[in-house]
C-alpha cells in the first residue's frame, strides 16, 4: 500500500513538472526576442565545431529548432490595413517592399514577392486588405509596408494598420489618410521614416 502511495506521489510530481515545463517553456518559445537570441547562441556554438560535416549538421539543427529565413516556416499575416466610414470611392492600398527593392501591392495583378499572398484589392466605404508571409519563422524576411490613398479624390477617411516586423514583433498605427496622394511607409521604427510616391506602381 505504501508503495502504491509513493508511486502515485511520484506520478503527481512528474505530471506537475511536465505541466510547468509546457507552460513556461511554451511562453519562452513564443517570445520572438528570446527565440532570435536562442538561434544566435545555437549557431555561435555550432560555429566552434572543428569538423566541417558536424558543424554543418549542427547549424542545420539550430535552424530547424529555432526557425530561419529559408523556405520553411508557417503562414503569418504580416500586415493588415483596414478602414471604415469612407465614401464610395475611398481607395486605400497596402504596399509591401522587400529588401531587394521589389514592390508589391494589393492592387497589382501579379505578386512579385515569392511565398507571399495578398487578400485582394478593396475599394469603398469600408475594407480590409491583408498581406501574408507563407514561410514566416523568426527571424523573418525584412519587409517594409506602405499605405497609399489613390483614386479616391478627397473621399478619404481614417485607417489603421497592423504589421509584424522580422523579429516577430507586432506594431500598429492609425491616422487620417486625407486626400488623393497620401502615403506612409512603415518599417518598425518611426512610421514616417520614409515615404513613397503615390499613386505608386
């Protein structure tokens, strides 16, 4: 009987330990800053391995564990542009700029940025446009995002944008887009860090 009680106690302790590990371990892995730091530390340790074959395998294990900028990862909505209370001709467009200078937008017929999708172009009193990175893993691709009000004359209204930078951190901004030609560019720093010409391609 004592043995059974002892076994039961050990089982309860083990269950509690697993629960705590899952809770706190999951919270840590969900932290993009900690995730990035873990990847850097792992790669630094792998770099010290003398054998080139073992070194390569160790680096591969690091990227598999912590993610990277290759062709693996999970879909993540990197930017959402939305507005309401506009007019029939209100036309905000979501733009994305990749590190090589490629420009893509919700209004384009084709999307030149690989492994990404746009939800589609929307026009009118209210709308939402999304940009999804199909292979996101921290650290992700270093996209910048833009908002352009074009084709709507003075029929503008306030908009809001939420976007995720390469480190996995979410940012947001809201402002009045004003009349035709308004534009703003977002990179994770000051929203007005750079602007682009609007109407844009």
